[in-house]
């Protein structure tokens, strides 16, 4: 029995000799595992804002969503108007593990949350959501410049091949647009391969809103444009109708959808 337990052919022995580091190194090469980690980091951004609203130590609660994957919270992306956290930059935590980074693991991830329909964030989140639905663009959003700056600084530091961008719902809209802005801002004298690298930046967009709607739903988009103007002007009588139409638009656009780009 002792000889059988020490035999390399024994499944039990093979399992016990597989280290966590080896498992992690293998897992990062799997697309489903990468998407799962991106989803965890987006959830961490949600928790950072929810815990802030509850006046608790946000990082103490949310860190369980990034520490198992050897990331650390580099900094939060905060809306100066209401103090809300709408995104975050996560970097590989080399102090947590003295071993080299797992093969295929990104050095940094820029993650954006979706809308939170709660009193502290509902106005800014719904405003950006309606802007995106009505115009297929977040131009004019006070958060956009900070999001683009964070991505640009992260890419400059680690290189586009070592950075991932991810977001859910409204956050996916931010992720998509800042990647486009990064490509558009690339200097024309850049080498073609450098421009191509920026254009193929790895991204994972969960339930990204977009405007390719059936013709019968075009009225919802026009309504959203009017609602955006009403919300920004602070007309109280529009508030109930605005929220009802947002819910209706979410029913139409809210089926689970995942768009991923990865350099294989």
C-alpha cells in the first residue's frame, strides 16, 4: 500500500503534488479563467462604492475579490462631484508572491462598474447611461477624462500587451470608449505595430450597451435623448418617467452578452 501511494501513476499522488503556483500558471492561459477574474475585479469595484456608501472600510471588504489572484488596488477612479467610485486600477502584487508572474497574467487591469440605482449615485449613473443609449457615446461625461487618463497612464507604464480593460453594462461602455480614445490619440508617427497593439488591447465587456437596435425600438433611443435633457435640467416631473424608461431599455438591452478581445 505504501508503494502504491508513492507511485507516480497514482491519481491521488498526482493531485497532491500539483502546486497552487502551477495551477495558477496553467489557468491564466484559459480564456474562461481570464474572464472569471475580470468579472471578480468588476465586482470589487461595485463593492468599493457600496461599502463607501455604507461608510465602511471598503478595501477591507472588497480585497477578497482581488487578493486570491495576486492583484492589489493601485488606485480608485473617483467622481469628484459626488465622491463615487466608478472604476479602479489593479496591478500585480509582487510582494504577495515572490515567484514571477504567471504566464499570460496581465500586469494591470482597469475595471469599470455599471450603474447603481441608489441615492448617492443614481443621478450621475443614470445620466451617463442615458447619454450612452441616446448618443452611443459618453462624450460630455465628467468621468470620461479621468477614465481615459487612467488607461493611458497604465498602458504607458506596463505596455498595451500587459494591460486588460474590463467593464459591466455602463462600465463596459466606458471601457470601450476609453480604448477607442487611446487608439485615436496615438501619435501618427508611431510605428504601425505600435498602433496595432493599442487597437488590439485586451478587453472584456460584459453586457455592453450599444445602439444596434431593431427599428421598432428606435423610439426608446429618442425617448432616452429627451430624458437625458430632462434629467440634466432637473425637471422633477420627468423623474418617474425617466426611471421607467431606463428600466424598459434595460429589459431590451440587458440580456447577458460578453465581448472579449484577446491576443492569442
